[in-house]
C-alpha cells in the first residue's frame, strides 16, 4: 500500500469542545489533500464510527480513535472498535491493547503528570501538536528520543480551518511517519473558538460572555 497523507488527531462534535460534523470533517480533509484521518474525540469513538460511514467508498481512509481523559492526563487510542471504559492511565492502555489498538501519548507536556512512566508504556509519542507551544513540542520530541518511541504528528483540530494544518506521509500498516509535508500552529482565534464552544455546551453563558467582552476590551485597548 502506498504511503498515505495523514492528520492523526481530529475532533468532531462528539467532543465537548467542537462543533465539527462528520460530513464537514470529510469535506475539509479532502480539500486539504488528506488521504487518511484519525478521529480522536474526547472519551468516545462515536465520531470516528460516524465519519467512517462517509468515507467508506472514497479514497479517504478513517481511523477510529479516542482521546481518553485519565488520572494523569490524556491517552489516545487508534484502530479501535469498542469504547474505553477505564479512567486510570494504565488501565486505559491495557483496554486499548486488548482490542488490538495502538496507544499514543498525545501532547505529553500539556496537562499531564507522570510523563516519564507513561512514555515507557505507549506505542507512539505525539511529538508535534498544532495546539501545543514550540517548547512543548520540542520536549515531546526529546521524550520520544529518550524512550526510542516512534512519533506521530497531529493538528488536534477542533475547528474546520485546523484540519490538515498538520499533514504527514505515513506508512499505513505501521502508522510511522515517513515525511512531514505541512505543519503549522493553530491561531489564537482557532483555539479560542473551541474554548467558547466548550463553555456554550456546558451552558456557562456568563463565563462565555465575560471572556468575550474581556477579549474585545483587550483588542481596543491595544
């Protein structure tokens, strides 16, 4: 099989901080020149399963995944067929492996504890995430080197414009990156949009209004 052009970290409206419909994800992925996407919604595989329905008879391949919030931060699973029930990081890893899935350590230096121990138990380390800082990505790259782990790159897309912000050629059987094609950081606007969606979905309208007004105030002040 030829190498695929992949973005291996995308969220749909099944995540608490995204409004992206499966149809929109497929549309944007094709427009970005992607031939493989991984849907990694927070705590569910429902998004990936639905997106796959739209790509079943196309040249765009969908990998079903999820990003589980554990007691030490997020752990990502790819190539999944069942929901993950655990929340302890070690149990989550075991559940992913029990169904033949691939364990990924996403953005290890963003909201994680116990980083070194987790790194020793995963299959891949996400060394470049469009929503992380350059410093966090460099630390992740160094971590992968210390533990001799293969790397994955992902946009961590929550809004349409982020899909394909990271494009890497991958060897499909192994998921290993063979070439980086495109990688750009998410803009502050893109990140704030998903934070606003999260607040809205939680019904925190007061917080959303206050943060919006504060942003407007800063804009005019500067």
